[in-house]
C-alpha cells in the first residue's frame, strides 16, 4: 500500500491544481472528497478509508493530529496577495455561507473585521494552523510553495509516497494541466489589491514575518510579492520551500 498523502493549506493555494496533476500521473487524489462539506456538519474528522491514498483539502487543517500514522502532510503555500485577491473575488467573508462559518469556527480571529481584513488574516491564521502538523509526532510534515511546483518537486513527492515517476510522464502532465485550474471570479479589480495596501491592523508584523519566512519579499510592479529563489543546497527541514518534521 502506498503511503498516505494529505495536501492542505489556505484555500485558493493550488490544492486542486496539485490534486489534478497527481491524477494525471496515475495517483488518484481527491479534492475535498474526504475532508469535504460534511466536516461542517459533523464537526469532527472523518475516518480515513484504507483504499484512499491521497486527499487535498484546506478543510483538513483543523484535524491534522487525527491523521493515520506516517501520513505525509504537504502544506502548500501561495504568495499572500494572490490568495487575498482570489478570496475577495469569491466573497468568502461576505454574507452567510458554510465555508465562512467553518473558517471562523477554527480561527476565531476571522469573525472580526471587514471582508478585506478577514481575507488577509485568513492567510496568516490558516497557514499557522497548517504548520501545527510539524508538531504532530506521528505524521511527516513538508512545506512547499505553489510557485515551486515543477517536474522535480512532483518526482520528489511521488518518491516520498513510494510511487516513483519517469520525468517524461511528469513533463507531459504539467503540459496538460493549466496552472489556473480551479480559478474563480472576475479579475478586473485585482490590481487595486497590493501588498502595500493590505490591511495590517495589529497583525501586520506577523504577516510580514510569515511571508518572509515562506520566501516572499519585495513588492513587484503588479502588487504581489516576489518569490525568492529556492536554496540550492538546503538541508532537510530548512529553506522557505519546505520543512520536514522531526524523525517519525
């Protein structure tokens, strides 16, 4: 049996894109299939069936300590301005919806503020929630930026699952699956949302610190942060692109 994989992170961070890529590579990966809308009603973690190897869902973040032993948790992060723009487009924190209630139930700070402020705080608080997997002794934690998804990272991930892939098939899958998979909403107002005008409240310093530790720094002309290069010879557990948990 292949090792279990959970891909999580903030919503709008490419978890659906990565699930689609894995499916193209013959590694079935559900997208909010196991950790889906039912977690809103049940308020508890689902049982992970023996026949399910991979799942991708931002909704899994509150339940990382309940995962089966030796699950590989891939915390996928994305540049913060891009995430905030995407959430503003789909109006997550406006009106009443189950997704908003779920986020607020597990990160109470998200229940306060304007929709714009809540989107910014969501990036900060939900990524922190995902990072708690690094302190769960019975799972393995990795962190990777969406911007770094390429053939090498996919081959490394498949090898971690005990499912090695050939470079040619990985290149072919990357060519078939568009990077804007699962993109939603009109983008005409994106340009008005910039790193320099994100609400900062009393969480501004923490926001800047976390973005920097993930390898995002320096505002670009389009208002997003520059993605810093990956260290070429990073030790396991170091660098902005991923972290490893302590030995299992």
